[in-house]
C-alpha cells in the first residue's frame, strides 16, 4: 500500500450497466485509488461482474457481499470499518452511476491534504450545480439542505451529499454503533457529527449529473427519514468513540 493510501467505497444494488465502467475509471486515475464495492445482493449480477475484474485489479479491487438491501448508511459503515482495519488514510464514498464524476476524487483528496478533515463534493456551494434532475427533485434536495442548516446550525450547503472524502482520524473518532439513520439522513448525521467533534469540513464545488443508465434508488421515504431524523439529531448528545 502506498504512503498515502486511498479507498473509494461504492455501494451497489443492480448496477450492472455501470459497475465495470466506474471501476475502470477510478483505477485509471493518478494516485492509486483502491475500490471497495459493497453489494446488497443485486439480482442482476453486479457482484459477478466485480469478481470477474478482481484478477485484473488484484490487490486494489475488493467486494463485500451482503444479503438483501440493508440500507445505504449500513453499507458505508461496513465499508468504513473495513477501511480502518486495513489502515487507509483517505476514505471516500461515491455512487456507482457516474452522478459523481470520478475525476473529482483527486480534488477531494487535495482538499483534505490542504487542511480539510472532511471534503464534500458539493452541488450547492456555488449556486445549484445539478444536471438532468426534474425541477421538483432539485428543489426538494436544495431546500432539504437549507432546512438542515437552519435546524442544526451548521454552515454546510450540501448536507445530503453522498460524495465525501474523510481523513482516517475522523472515522476513528465517530462511534459507528451510535449512528442511527440509514438513508440519506446518514449523510447528514455523519457530517453533523464530524462538525460537532471539531473537524474541519470543506466543500468542493462539483457538477452532479443524474444517472443515464440503471434505476434511481431515491424515494420520498428517504427524505422523510432525513426530515424527522434531523430533529432527533439536534437533541442527541454526541460522544466520540471511547
């Protein structure tokens, strides 16, 4: 493993159209990014595609298979634990569908190297940078982040972003057993917890492009969990991992 080891965690469910392309793109970047796919029992054969590539990318491509859809948050927590056990310095989460541009991984790492503890690929820190979303979804996402800023008092424009790089020390400090939210509320909870523990959070402007292949996993229930979970989060007393 290199002096500054980097892991990209990609959760998947039915991503056969995208998974090989995203793996090849991430592995082609300068900086030797390793990839961990966490597949929740995709019936379309996503996991088989990943495993067929592991010989080609031996030592840099990994997969964890779970039985059934267990939630985005639990997938990332599983990946975070795996990454910490193996000593990675920078741990990044991203989608498989190219809505997050893999080239921006380099910018997120650079933001952490330059003093950030958490670097967010932000859709809203420079206005609204979203392509191919219906206007209703854009407004729902934008105002959800605004609502979170208001309730929690944090100065983060894109609180629900799923394109995030963490320094190792941040994840070592957060008690994963106390993280409650599983959907996009998980993204809010992780950022807020890092903020409350005094870590420096920086936003890197990115352009978010909605998927062109595969099916979106977004639903109103995901936003519902985030809405009510923020109220609970504000009342909670957060403590670092012992």
